[in-house]
């Protein structure tokens, strides 16, 4: 069974879609652009917006602002609600909340395991990390893409559950979006500059 699959989605728009939205619809292209160029800040808004709409539609007792800070820890319960919504609005649509959540957390868990093992003096992992740290990070970098893939799967599931698979109702980059991206770009530039300065200073000390 795939993580997100469509065996049959009706071309007709069900009557439920005339009701207020349960979740935040975003075109996948815009979603990725916002995630990358805001240094993940958009994800916090994404959680807040989804839980706000979910709370309004279902009368949930969860506080959206609190869930915004908890973010990734609420991904599974959020996807459970998306799955329940999809079962009503798109019967041929199948989504696995557990698989998407595991895909999201896998890079973080592996990094945590490596950090713990490399802290053990006699561990062979410590020698491997210390002797080839750059190679390790290069090899680990593609794995971090799983986090973005899982978020895309989650957003696609939301779009289909809300009857707008292409996210046409929210595909334009607004001025507010551009401001968010400008702030994220400045953060990336500042972080990169500080890292480069620290590296050059370390080289001089050696």
C-alpha cells in the first residue's frame, strides 16, 4: 500500500465541499517554495492554520496556537483527522498517517542515534563520524529530503480531502508570502556568513 494513493476519486464535487474548509489548501509548488525560502517558518503557520480550521469545523478542544509550537509532534493526529475527512469526501483516496509521520521523523531519529553513538568514546561510530564528518553529512543530506517529501504527502492528502487536488484556490505568491521568504532568505544568508567566518577563524587558529 502506498503512502498516498488514489484508486478512484470522483470528478464531481460532493456537496460537503460547499461547507467551510476543514484544512488548509495550498498548491504543492507554492507549499514547497514557502517551506524552503522561509527556513521552515511557514511550517509553523501551516500547523496553526490547519488546526484552526479543524477546530472550527469539528469543535476540537485543541488550542491551535499551542499546537503551532508543538508542530511536528501533532502531525500524526492531524493526519488522522485528514484521513477521516477523506473517507467522507473522497472514498477512493487512501492515506497512511503513520507512514507519513515515520517518514518525517526518520532523518531526525537517525541523526539522534548517530549523535548518541558518537558520544561514546569506544564506539566505532565515533571514529567514523570524527574521521569523515564531511562525507557523513553529505551522505546524510539526501535523507533529510524525506522530511520535505512527507510534508508534500501531507499537503496533497489535505488538498484531495478538501476537493482541490491541484490547490487552485491557493497557488499565488502574495506580498505577505514574499515578505516571509525575504526574511527566510536573510536568515539563510546570515547563518551562512557566520558559518564561513567561524570556519576561517578556525583555520587561522590551526
